């Protein structure tokens, strides 16, 4: 590594930081005012890039390019693409989000996740599956020499754009009445409404501005990276990291965090590989996870981010729950009928073998969702990285069976303790935070685990995963494996329910609802939540262990962000405020995903549409809404 090469890489980092800052600034504005954790924000970034591609191709080769020149046509395409996405963002806020502002905040997150599915398939239908690389910016196609190293002219422009956008946002937020209202709503949006401000249009304007910034960040990447359908989750992951590291709602914090993360990534690339004491360290591989390492470090030492402040928003009234009570007769009869139906399912499986395959997948999903609900519902700890423990259990089973040669039965039962160890370590840090900060720290830990699994080729098989993880001979028949899965999942879910109805479960809820009062009467909230984290991680590890043997293989996707999001969707779809919610949500989501995927190539859009419909019809989740509508209780 030469000084010239280091300088060029650091300049590359500054260029990348500009677009990263714009996406994060839009996300921070939307969260600060509306309190919505907008999963669809990465989709706005992706749409900005796709629209810029189409508009640039049309304008630069058409009459506009001939009349104004290709350079002007290129920049018109960039700005127009961002404006079109801003209009789309405003329509989404008016037609969808306004209808669900009174629902629990997590259900708003579920609605925006459904939008991700719909938008991704809309992009697939319109632009196709191929990557699309746009034209280079006219007049900025060349490079300049910096200490003997070539550096693109366009990247120099991007380095300037970031500070200009920051300055423009600062002026809007501090020198205009609208900006004053935005800052006031960030601090206390209820008071802003009480003073006569039209909150509806304020929220719409902020959402449109956030969408514009995300789309502009994407459109400006037109000459630098191809448009593809996976940019949405990649962009939202990086944006979340930047917002949390900088501090939720802080625009200067987002700018500082974007610079910090982009420069650290650039430094890792510049260093490459280093040999110390005969051991080779590859810093370039850290680029897959370095932002999550930074986020974990910042949140551990500065729980509210670099420039953030504690979130003091009042509890959403929709989240208030009635005290736990023992299930009534209807609930017990329902559970009994369900058990009988599950025991008789192998009879159907003899006629349609695929029924048992789907049933095993649903049981695994049920345990995954029940373990996540254990900490989300009664514990109030929202996790965006629960797949870490699923993956640890799955890889633990694979390594015990293939690496150590243990019998399948021993591997199946010992593997969850790998998840226990991970939950012990990660939970110790996570339970000291709350809200979005806790959720993002769990995501950071999950991505660290994913990075280790993805790159440790000698042990985990790297990106190829591990294969040949089959159950013992006596479990070769699918109906036998189903029955074993049913027993294990049933016992695990029953144990989780029993714990929640024990004094420990009541103490968890007390620590969630009123931390100060709970500590005043002698409840150690942090210790209880840490123990709950470990219990949930162990149960999730068992689900991963069963999954590995049911599929005969395991890959890094088991620890991906997508699987963690699937778990959130299952819990929210069923209902956070009811114990049967995760069971209903997991079964419904798995069945919908399987059924819709076999019916159409655009299954994501159909699944997203169904989720949106369910969110509107069942604002407390399917099981939660049914419980609310039944008189006399019973269903819990």
C-alpha cells in the first residue's frame, strides 16, 4: 500500500459517503417526525437508480439531448427521477400510512416491509432481472491524476454534493417555518398538533422529502454501479447503520457517521492483506461487516449514537395490554383440537407427501417466531437479528454431525447450546439498550455472525454452505421426522408459555412497562431480560438445528437479514399482544409464501399485497384482532 493509493481510496470513501448520507438523512427525517422505521426507504433508493437509468437513456438519445445537450439531459434525468420517487412517497403516505398511524409502531414497520415486496416485483416486471448500467455523466467521463493515481472526475463531484445537501438541509431546518415545524415535531409531535398545525400534510411533506433524498442518492450512483433488484435491502441496511451510529433524528450525526463508515471501509480496502507473525489478516474481507462492527462499538459505549439523544416518545396507546390470565375453556379446546389435527396429519401425508414437508417448515417457523415473540412481546425487546441464533443452531448441528462425527440425535440436542453461548454474549450488551437502538445492535451482532460463517471456508464451507446433514436411518421416513419435530417444537413452545405465565414472565412485563417502578420493588430488569434473551436464543437454536436436518444442508442465508425480517413479519402478522400470535403468524406466513410462490413469478408482490390487506383489516395482528373482537376472553 502506497500513500498515493491510500489517498485515492480515502477519496473514494468520501464519494461513497455522499450517497450514503443522503439515504440516511431521508430515513432520519422520516423517523424523527413520523416515528416510522421505514423499511421501504431502500426501495426508494433502488427506484431512483432505475428511473434515472430509463430517463437518461430516453433524454440523452432523444430530442431533449439534442436541444439542451447530453450533459443537461443527464442531470434533468437525475433530478426528475428523484422528484418522481418523491411523488410516489407522498402517495404512499397519503393512501396507506395515514390509515395506520394509530396502530402500534411495529405494525407500521410491517406495512413498509410489505411495500418492499411489492416494489421489488414491480421493478422486476418493468425492467427485468438483468443488471442495468447507465451512461457516464457527459463532461465528467475522464479522470484526474492525484499523486500519480487516476481518480474519476465524477467522484470528485460526488464529494462536493454531500456537503451541499447537508448545507441545504441545515438551511431548510433552521431558516424556514417548515423546518421549524419539522424540528418541533421531532421533539414533540403531539404538541405540534395541539398548536393547530396540520400534522397530516406535515407528515406527507417530510415523507416526500425523505423519499426524494433516498432517490437522489440512488440516481447519483447511475455512472458508478448497475441497478439491480437487491439494492433495496443493501441500501436500507447501510442507512439504518448510519442513522443509528449518528443518532436517530440527527442530520449532522448522519453526515458524520456516513463519513466515518465510508472512510473505514476505504481504509480496509487500501490495507488489503497484512502478515503479522506468520498469520495473514485480510482487511479487505472486513468490508462485508465493518459498518456493523462500528455500530456495535458505538452503541456499546454511546447508546444513543454519536450525536443522538434518548428517544422520549410516549408509549403508543395501541400497545397497552390487559394482564395475563389463564386460558379459558375455548382456548383449551382450540389447543386440543389443534394437537389432534397435527397428530393426524401424517395420514394426509401418505396421500400428499409434500404436505409433511410444508408442515415441518411451518413447525420450524412456529418455534422461530415463538422464540422471537418471547423477547419482543412480554420483554419489549425488538430484535432485527434473531436469525443469528437460528444460524448458530443450524451450523452447530452441521459441525457436530459432520465435523465431530456425533450421532444425529446428539447433534440435534447439543447444537442449540451454540445459540445459547451466542445469546449469552450478545444479550449482555443488547439488554442495556432499548427501542430501535437495541434492535439495531442485535442486527449488528447477526451480521457479524453471518460474516464469519460466509468467509470461514475451511470450517463452514463459506458461501457454499454445508451439505450431507441427514437424519439417522430410523428418521428416514418423512412422517417419522415430522412426528419428532412436532414433539420437540410442542415441548419447546409449551415451555416458553409456561415461563411467561410464571413469576419470571410477570417480572419481564413489569420491566418492560415500567422500568423504574420494577427496579424500585426489587426486580432486576437487566438480569431478567438477559435471561430471557438466552432462553429465546436457545429455543431459536433448536429451530435451526431441526431445520438443518430437515433440509440436509445449511447455507449462510440462514443468518441473513431476510430471515430475521421474516421472523418479525411472522410475529407481527399474528399479533405481538397474544401468546398464540406467533404460532398463527408463522403458519400463515409460511403457507402464504409457499402457496403464492408456486402460483406466480411475482409472488413477492402478491405476498406483500396480502400482508398489506391483513395489516389494514387486522391492525393488532390476526390472532390479536380476533382476541379483541371475542367477548369474554378465552383466546390469548
